[in-house]
C-alpha cells in the first residue's frame, strides 16, 4: 500500500465515524416523547399481586398525546394475548381502572412485535389524541390480569407517552 492509498482509507474511515456519530444522535433524539419507561419482570414470573408503577408529569393539557403500553415477552409466554389492569391516579386524587387486552401473537401462534431470537418487543397503542384533563402528576399502575398465580414469559412492561401528530 502506498501513501496515497493510506490517505484515502483514512479519509473514508473519518467519514464513516462522522456518519455513525450523526446516525446515533438522530436515533437518540425523540422530541415527541415525554415519557418512556419499562419495569423488569422477575425471571420467576409476574405474581398476580405485583404492580408495575409509573409516574408521569403533565404540564400541557392542550397538547394531544398518544399513549402506548410497551411489553416484551419470550417464547415461554403461554398465551397469544395478555390481559392487564391499568390503574390511573389523577393529580386531583381520582382513580380510574381499565381492563385492557393486548394481542401478542397472531391466530397461528406467530409472535408479533420486533426482535431477534426468542424475545419480542411490542409497543401497542392504547389511546391516540389523549388530552390529559389536569396538569400535574399522574400515577399509572399495571397489574397482570391473566388469572395465573405467577405468569411466566414476560420480560418487562412499560408505558410510553408522546406528543400526537
């Protein structure tokens, strides 16, 4: 290799590093997201009395939001769906409770979601164009509602709130 070849390779390497840097910055920026957190579920299973809690601060009651449940499951999950209870405590102390069904596999049993190997990630829309009625702290609690004492095969559960388009 001569000196010219080394310089060309060096310039190409620099451009690749710069490109990777900007791609990383682009992916990391998520200006619409106001909240995105998940809680790990024990390898021994999700006990029916366990609760995953999330605290979200809402400052803008005029902005419409999209609300998602994020869930990761592996091949040990024995069902194609997942029933959960979502308890919401509003800033004024009022509490609501919703029963929600999430579909994790199609009718043939093929897992939905993204991911390689045995773990699949799902981001399932629950409400689009949601307007929070009050400014302040909202507490969301998720309980598994599958009638199993301990539910195996779920890796983690979470919520995502983002500005609606």
